[in-house]
């Protein structure tokens, strides 16, 4: 390995070390899962109140309420006990409400403290100073961990409405109902998608192992970079309590723009016939793609995808990041071993790479 290549490798490894820490969190905004066969959505808020908005997060696992009306909203628990107060002075949660503890576990597998019982005097504890809150609500999702809804189990190849749900609230003295729908959709057929994923994995491997020049590998680097940038730009809007949407997109774009820079350098090296350099940059880009794609890998076998763009495009982007990224690492290593530069990096460009193995 020449000295310029070694220096570049040291710099790149430092960048990768930083991105390995921040990349997964930035790449996956919005919760623990990027894909699910279930999906919940709000149908209506009755009556509609300007400044009051409710939306579903994580396919029905969470609700977010944003109250900019200047009037407090009260959310009852499952036994109509006072649970949340969300208003101008922030968010207050009743420590004596069973919902406070039941909502800590997705399937409500918790032991309630003795003081948390129906009819107990409320004990309000402030949990936020902002007029918005995200909480897990069991009224909006399927509660059985290992059992599918009966209609789904009977016909798993069709889409189904699992149930309609309602979350009651009170805005000042006005009763409000948030109504929604939980649905289930069949995941993509593995016989259709997994051969495509395998092909994406093999493409850079074949380019690194068998291609006579590094140009095919250089073209694949540009494809991977495009997937990285699109995936970052389609970052879903995070909860208001976390950050702004613009901030989330900017954070996700940092590793994507780094990937684009590496891909451009790799493509340029491939055009100049520098096979070893192209291979090294393919390894770097493959790692960057995996850093962005692996946190969202569950979209490859799920029906629904968290994205601000078309779901099909989101699924394709993650497939490229994961499969093409892994293949780029292997293909890049193969290219580094197969090619050697005919001249130093700071000398004139060679006419063609020279295979050495």
C-alpha cells in the first residue's frame, strides 16, 4: 500500500469511527422499528380544534398530542381515571393512575403499585414543560405478542382491518374523541424480494473479483451513494418533543453526504484506472451504507415502512444500503487485492489497472 493510500485510510477510519457512533441514531428517526405489518392512523378528531393535533407514531405503538391552544387537555386512562394533563404549563402525569404503569410495557405485563388504583386521589407529577407529549397507548395497537388477529390468521395473504379505536380527551370543558383505525397488511413475498437482495449483494462482489477494470465497481458506488442520500432525505418527521424535522434530516444527511463524497472519489479513481484506490473507497462506502441501512433493516420483510416518501422507494433504498453495502465491502477488498497501481497516486494516471492475482 502506498503512503498516500495509507494516509487516506487513516483519515477515513477516523471519520468512520465518529459516524459509527452517531450514524445509526441519525439514520433511524422515530422509534424502535422502521417496518411493521400493522399500521394505525388517525381518522378524525371530533370536534376539530385549531391548535390541537394528534398523530400515531410507530405503527400504532404511540400517540403524540400537540396542544398549542392555550387550554389544557386531559387524557383519561383505561378506567376513565385522570391520566395526563397537557397544556400551557407543560405535561402532568397522575402517579396514582394505573395507566402510568401499564403504559410502560407494550403488552401491559407490569405489577401495579398499591397506590395506583381506580378512584385514587390524583397525584400529579410534571414530566415536561412543553405543551406536547408522546405516550404508549394500548387502545391503538394489537395486544397479543405471539398471536395474530383471528381474521389475519384465517387469511394471511390479504389485508385486514383489525379494529377501529377511540381515545377520549377533554379540551377545557369540551369532550373530544380521537378515532382511528388499525390495519394489517401481508409482508412482501420472500420468493420475490430475497433473490433481488442476493443479486444486489453479488453485483459488487462480481465487479471486484472478475471485472477487467474497476469501472463497474465505480458505477455501483454512485448507485449506493444515491440510495444513501435519498434514504436520509426521506427521514420521517420525529416527535415534536425530540427535535425539528429539519434538524433530523440534517443529522441523517451527514453520513449520507460523506457517502456521496466517497462514492465520487471512488468513481473518479475507477475512471482513471486506479483499481486499488477504487477498491479501498468501495470498502469505506460499503461501511457507510451499512451504518445507515442496518438500523432500518426490518423494512425488508415488513409491509409498512416509516418514511416521508413512497414506501416502495424506501424499501429499495434500504435494500441497496444493506445488500449493496455488504457486497461493496467484499468487492472492494477483492479489488484492492487484484489491482495494483502502475504509478504512484501523485504521478501520472496509468492507462489501465494491472491484475496481480
